């Protein structure tokens, strides 16, 4: 993928498909590393699926026989000297504490480091496409902290206003953009 924000979109859509009600997207940077974590409370993966998830020919989709999201993320991380780790607890084994965590680490100074891209559009697209799911987005470094928690937005708006309304999405994008401008 041409930008990491597209990897975030792809991996997060796996969380949506896994029936997550809360998805955390955390991006942490320092001078050397960028670490992305996508953590959900979805159904989780069985051990069998977890073992095969990095194989592009392992997919739970019925519409096609390949799943490239995680293999492409792994390739992007490993090309910089980084790595991808995945942990998951399936709901059948962990009925109260299930979900998946995907962590990708990238070395930013490597020539093959992929730029972040338009993370604001990615976050707003996720909210627009899944307005009933709560998202906690946070992008931090030693010099900045950009964050958005849809639970807080819902609390202010009340239950009658959906987050997928164009005015709300525009406000969310503007809020994130303003936080990034202050960096």
C-alpha cells in the first residue's frame, strides 16, 4: 500500500467484521520508530486462524480466496527492519475478554519506510462506515498528542444524532486537522 493510513483502514475493517464495539487505533512515534496498534473487542481468532493469518491465501472471506491486508502490513514493516505481532483471544475460549491486537513497528529512517498518508480521512471514513462502533484514535510522540474518542463525541451529541451525519464527520475531521496543525 502506498501509505500506512490505508493499512490502518484495512486492518481496522477486520475488527469491524469481527463485530467489535470498540476499536483502539494507537500510533506512537519517536525519532527512530513508528508503532501502530489496532486493538479491538471483536470475536477474536481461533488458534488455527491466528497461525495462518499472515498467509495471503488464508482468509475468512467468502467473496474471494485471498486476504492481503495483514501480509501487506507485515511486508511494509519488515522492509524497514520492523515487525508485526498479532495476539487474539477467541470468544469461545474467552467469553468475557476476547478480541485482537495487531501491532506493527516501523523504522522511520529506513529508505523503504512508507509515509503515514491521510490518517484523518481514514479515521473519518471508518466512523462514517461504522457509525455504531466506538473508535479511540490516538497519535502521540514526545512533542504532540492527537486524539479522538467517539464515546466522548456521542456523550456531547446525545443518542439521537448519528456520527455519520456529514456535519459531524466534518467537525471530526476539522478537530483532528486542528490538532495536527498545532504540532
